[in-house]
């Protein structure tokens, strides 16, 4: 063993059966920590990428685990890894990974951990290039003298140099006289590329010469004439080596600024930038790798050189200064700086042995420790074991790490909204159509009950509302300290918001015993802005387009007492009428009836009534609660304004279609613009000038089209945002009217609102229409289903197609109408019906696509299913065919007699002429005769196949007689109520009955 041994500072064994080469190792601050400390990046031919941050640890196994920042299995083999500025408009370092057919650039980011598990690192793909040719190696640098970022050059196995500028491919050139690839390096001083050809000579090509050479579409014969548009590629200078080179290096430190180092199989060469040789060193061994680095002596260069005798030699120019023994043959060597030690030699073997070492002369002697012969004290050992176990239990407890829900919060927050507007107003727009835009001050008081740090307060309001400042950075606070934050809210658009509430979120860190840095926590609060922020008092409007009536069970209330802030400037002194003029232009009038307990809200804009109706209902609740009224009720008599609501849905959908069309047109024009640019660039690079053939005119016209389309798309986006806010307002209003109409509970109202408003904002990937349609369809198949089979079917349909922009809104409007109809008929909104729904055996096979039955989209879908099930059960009974017809007729009479009573209850007492009832009877009698034929034939078939006993006949005859009696009694009851029924619903149900029986 050599005395001059490389001292092992940190080491790791990378995988089993993996292979590495000289391009698989690099060092650098790849995660951009800013500390100046390097990380070790290693890639293998098996596609495994690892990043280490070596440091000394007491345990070798724990040291490797703690030092490994990242380990990712990539799909392809890794040929080479490099760290540089490979992303445009970014000064950060990124990682370039070269695969045989792909070049990938990644960003490595680390997230500081707040608990004992440590930091987390992520590898994110920034961009990649798919290569048409198999790659051999690559180099990088500031090609062409550019500053701020690096470009990449890849050499393929067939001799083509491919140049990439960040995420775009520049050009490709074939090297002349190529046979096998050699090492490749970039010289930033001469802006040239150095490589060793198969002729065993060092060749230099300038970047400018490569750029103007013949385009490398296919490999050319050197004896053939040169194509037009470029010149033949020739090297600037050539130096004959006489042997194959293993590696090239161009050091960039100042005192050896004109040196080029070439490591041959038996010799070491040093040349100047112009190709003249400085010195040559004949080696007495087979070298494996080398690395030039800076020397403290002026004009000298130090080299680390590894060979196949497991030696690491240090040369100063041609003089050997040091020799150290390694435990393996190094294939790559680098120098890195770590926090605990600078100038560490990082070496890698072909089988994955990674070693961080330093040079030292102290040999490692092993001395046998003295054996302690005294007996062990078991009581002392037991006491020490219990003490250690107590330490382990205390260290593994999580009550100080996780938040304590029952304990007092470390931070409390109190939000207060000013009852009066600011003077002067803090709004960005001082007036809209001559009306001043007010603002309201919100004060937030944050009080600390413990030590907190890293406090950040953020404010969010609904568009088009805005605040003067939405982000605040608070100072660290101690126990009992408090901070007050003030900001103003105002309207920043020409349309009213859908909600006047805002959210305040405070994020902070609270230290614990086990984590002094602090555990991240969040505190949230909500505030409501006054209605005075978006509207002003005005004179009532006599004629309006939309009207809504709300009824109560209490005497009429003076509107001036309900809205005191709007009564000062109101023209009506009786308190029966109050008008609200929105800053966006719409006017909403509230009229209280003098004789009845009804209030009418009317306006020319359907969606603008939402805020006024909501405020009116809330203030009614507060007013009667103060008076001590416990049985206060409010209701809406209908009908629902669905057609007005669907107009807003169609408008929003058309704007989404326009946005998609603008996006497609912009993509087409952008592709055309880039194609014209490429052609113009080719013309300008050509040394022999050629006419432009009106390409410049076409470029200007395409640019104008792109700008026009971009402006139109931006305008459409603003209109789409406004349309979505208006759609949200109208949806809120529809939900409120449904809850008042059918007296829905708060839980049912919340389910309905979550169904019709699944999104708070639109996005190009997911819009309101498809999300709402999916939610409504789920309710129709689950809790609002007419039968338990549909509920079980919804459970079987676990997956479905991805949500995408629909062709039109017909399906959505149909489902919303059906939803309102089923709620009106007593449907119960609940999320627990899915868990309670039984799954029959015939439904368990419906999980495949297309196996689920469609929604029953008729007013009597569930009743038809019941009729069908009863008819099939009746046919299966063993009875004479003569009595089947009578029993069927009596059963149909029973169903017909039940329907008018249910219709009269849902219609709310609407009367219709008696003539229509007579016509319906005639039509129903004809349909009964036709529908009774098939059950008769089916009963005959059943009688042929099966024989029945006399007892069963007697029991069945008794059941038929009882049913006939019930049918006659039901028909008498229906005759009394035949005037009160809806003809339209009746005709639809009558027409569907024969179809159900035939099925």
C-alpha cells in the first residue's frame, strides 16, 4: 500500500450492475442555493440520475442517505450531464441530460423543510429536444459571443454537429472526412470548436464558419461540388497527434488563458489557441481521465491525471508533484467545494464507486483495542436502557410537531368594515358615467398569543371588486403584541360583482420544542362589504322587464327602516318603494304591497337583482329576529325564470366558443409568421443576395393579423370574465328562488349551490358548462332519481369521459329544467343516498362505458318504470287468459285515477276547461285497447309453458276481485277531481303508458 494515499472523506456505492463513463459526472450549484457550494450530479447508462451533497457523518449509511438529494429513474440511458445557463431569460443554472436520442433540460429546486424530515428536492423538465440522429457527446458555451446564457452543441455518431439555442434548434453541420466521433470541446476565447478526427489530428472549427457553411440535410461526398447557399466546411487549423485522444479540455482561468490540453493514450499535449504546441509529456502508463485546474504559480497549470494502475497523479505542467493511491480506476474526476472542505477531489469508477477525497500523508494504522475483562453490571445496563428508551419516546412524540386543535390559537384576527364610505375615495376610477365610485375601509387587527414569525397577510375579493393592497408582510410578533392593517375596497369595473364577501388569509410559523424554526399554520377570516359600495339611491322605475315577488307571513315592513342608508335620498316618503341605481347602469326597484304581505323586485337586468334580493332577505331575517318573531317565513310563488337564465348561459357559451376560435386562428398565424421568419433568415445569411419575393410584405401583413387577433382575443377574454360574473349572479338568484319556493333546508341549499356553481372562475381547460352538466347529471342519477336502480347505476359508473367543451347548451338546459322539475315534485337533495343505495346484481356489470342507462328525462319517468315492473310481475303469474284483460284494465284505471290528484297538488290549483278532459278520456280509452292486446298474447304463452294448481287460481281470482273494487273506488275519487289537473302533463303520461307496457 502506498504511503501517499488519497484520504477517503466521503464515498458511496451507486446501484448494482450500473455502468458509468467520463461524461456521467459533473459538479455545480445545480439547485441555485446561492451559497457557492457544489452538488455532485451522476448519471448512469441505466438511466438513473442522482444528485448528492456530500458531508461528513458519524454513520456511513446515514451519511449516504442524508447526502443524497435526489434519485430519479429516467427512461433512456444517460450519456452525459452538464450544468449551465440553458434557459433563456434566466440567470439560474439548469441541468442538461444527454440521451442517445433526446436532449433534456431540467430545473432542480429545493423546498426547505419545517420538520425533522429535511429539505425536499424536485426535478422538473423545462424543455427537451428529440434527436433525429444518435448522439455521442456534447459541449456548451456562449456560442457567437452572446452573454447571459449558454448554447448546446451535440455530436452525433455519424459526424453531425447539431446546435441548439435554449429551446430551439439552430442548425446542423457535417464534419468533413468523418469516420468515428471523438472528444468535443468549445473554446470561448476563439469562439471555436475542437475535436479529434479519425485521422488522429486535432481540428479547430470557428462557430462563424460553421454557421455559414452548407446546410447539413444529408451527408455529402467531399468530391462533389458544393450546393448553393453556403460554402464547404474546412477547419481553421489542424494539429497532427498521431494517436487517438481520450479527452480534451480548455481551461478558462486567467494565467493559462491560451492553453488547450489533449490527453492521448500515451502522451499529454498542451497547445496554444492558434494550434502551436507549448509542451508535450510522454506518459509511462495508460491514462483514463484528466482535469486541468488553477495553480498558485504564475504561468503554470496543474493537472489531475488518473491511470489504469489506480493512481491519481498531480502535475504542474510537465513536473510530477504528487501521487495518490485510489481504490479503483477513475473514469471521471472533478474538483468541488463543500461547506466543510474546499478543493475536494471527486472521482467516479466505471462500476459506480463515487469517492470524495483529499491528499494526505498520514497513513491509516489500525491498533487493536484493549479488552475490558471486568464483568458487566446488569442493573446499571438496565437503568441506562430505560433512560435511553425514555429519550426515544420523547423524541418520537408528535404532539409538539402537529397542530393542536383543542389548544388556543397562536394568532387571533378581528376584521371590521367601516359603515361609511371613504372621503376622499381610494378607487382607481373616480367615476363611472358621471356617478362617483365610493370606497370602504377595512381594518384587520392581528393579535399574537404566542411567538410567531414569517407572518404574511393576503386579501382576496370577487371581481370586479379590488383593494388598494392585497399582500402584507408583518413583522415577527411576541406574546401579547398586535398589528393593525388597513386597506380600502372599491368597484373596479363596469358591472356588479356576484358576491360582496372577501377572504383574509394569514400564514405564519409557530415554533415548537422539537422544531425551533416553526411549524407553518394558516388563519382565515371572511368579511362582507356593504351594498352601498356598488349602488346608490335613485328614483323608482315604473316599467321594467323582469319581476320577482317574495311573500312573507308578517305584516308589511317600512323599507326605509330596512335600508336606512338608502332612505335619506329616496323620493318616496311612505316607505313602500325603494330604488337602487348600480354604478354599472342597471336600476333595481323594490315595491312593498300596502294590502298584502308581498314584496316585488323589478329591474331591466335579470342578474342585477341578485344582490338586492339577497340583501332584502338577509335584512328581513335580522329585522324579525330583533323583534322576537320565531315563526317568520318567506316564500316565492313562482314560476322560475328559467328562460331568462338560459339567455345568460347561451351568451357565456358563445363567448367561450369565440375564445376557442381566436386561439386556433392565433396558432395558425403564429406558425405562418415563424415560417416567414425562417425563410427571411435563410435569405439574409446567404452570401449571394437573392430577391426577397415580397416576403417582407407578407411578414408585415402577418404581424398585423397576429396583433389584431391578439387584441380581439384579449377583448373577448374581458367580455368572458364579465359574462361569467353575471352568470354567477343569476345562478345565485336561481338557487335562492328555488330554496324559497320549496322551503329547502340550509344543507339542501348548499348542495344545490355547489351543483350549479362548481367553479369560481372559468379556465380554457375546464369551463362552467361541462362542470355544471356533470354535477346536475350526478344528482339526477343519485338522490333525485325516480328509482333505486338509477341510484345503483350511478355507483357502477365510476369513470367516464373527460370533461370538454360541449357542442351546444341544449343538454345542459334540459338537465337544469329536469332538476328544477324533480325538486318541485318533492325530490330530496342529499349526499347520503349514494351510500344507502343498494347495488343489484344486474347493475354490477354496468361499470363498462356505455353500460349505464340514460337519465329518465320525462315528467313521469319513475311512474313508467313502476308500471312496467308491475305489468311484468302480473304476466308471470299463472292465471287464465280471460281474466288478464279485466285485471289490466282495472289496474290502468287505478293508475289513471291516482295521477290527477298528484297533478292538482303540483299545479297549485290551476283550472282548465272540461272539454279537454273529455278529449283526454277518449284518447286514453283507445290507447288502453291497443295496449291490452300484447299482455293477453303473452299470458297465453305463459299458460302453454306452465301449469297452475287450483289453489293458485282461487287465490289469484280473489286478488283480482279486490283490485277491481279498488279500481272502481279510485275512479270515483278521480271523477270528483277531474277538473283540477294539467292537460299537458296528463297527455304526456298517457302517451308513454303503452310504450312502457310494450317494453
